C-alpha cells in the first residue's frame, strides 16, 4: 500500500497562474481532507470530503476549489494563485467520520512569486 | 470543538521519559483527546487518542485527568527520532465530519 500520495512534491507559480494539486489514497477510505501549513504554524483545514460525492469548506477555503473525483482521488485547485497561497499543502484521509486516525500524505511545497 | 493549550517548546534527554502536557478545560463529555506529531515538515502522524481512561499503545501513553480538563502524553524512552512538533487536539468522536483543528503544538527537542 502506498497510503496517501500527492503530486507534485514541489511547484513554483507566478501570481495569477492556476494549478491543480492531486491527492490519491489506496486504503479505501471514505473521507479526505486538504490542509495548508504556513511556516511556523499548525495545519489549517481548507476543504474536506466526508464521503464520495460531497465536499465542504473548512477554515480557509477562499481562493481554492476541490473535486472529489472518485473514492480514491481528491484534488485541490488554485484558479488564480496569489503570494499568500505560498504554503505546504497536505492531503489526508480517514476511513470514516467515526474513525480517529487520519493518514497524511508527504505534502506539496508551493511557492507563488 | 474545545480549545487546547500546550507549551510552545520542551526539551528532553535521550532515554528519559518525555511528558507533554495539554490543557482542555472546556472539553465536553463526548469529546476525545487526540495526539499527533509532525517530524520536520513531514505529514502529521497519529499517535494515540482517548476519552476518559488512560490509554497505551506501542508509541506512547495518554493520561487524562479525572475531570478531563487536562492530559499528558508520555513517550516512555525518548529517542532523537522523537524530536518533532506534538499536537493535542480535542474533537467529538463520531457524528461529525472527522475534521481536525490543529493548534500551534509543542516542539519537543530530544537531546543526546
């Protein structure tokens, strides 16, 4: 099992460019999450998908969109990147709402110039 | 979800027990205490969770006070690889979306 995988690992964008961060899990988990982590800070939830076919906003959703493509994949899109979106992005998954252990991916390090 | 308070940083000697405190004075009866850690910018890793009783697994022990207003994560024999940021999180166990709210955490430095 690969667990939670994220692509790309690193990305540099110019202000105004768009991109999609990809996340996939092979654990047959129902719920998936996108977090961002700014330097010296804890993680903040951007969006989550409690189950296939549903998505909801987290703490900091502005400037992002998500797609739960199927049970395995949950993508995060930046339509018009801004320097304030420079951060490390983590994807996570868990079996379901009542289960306690979230599995995290290795992160995508994004810099917006 | 209840708010948690943790010290910003702690040191521990290698081989000794590391005791990381967490205050959660507004915790409600159906909220669990979770601990995660993050080693050097990797994705966070689940450690342990509990509701009322003390819990132990292969990684750590969790001691929750009787009034549930505080807890302590214990790493019994800390190694250099345990140097990380440790997050104490409180949330309800079921019937919610499973989302976690991370605070600043405690940076644990294990020293030789």
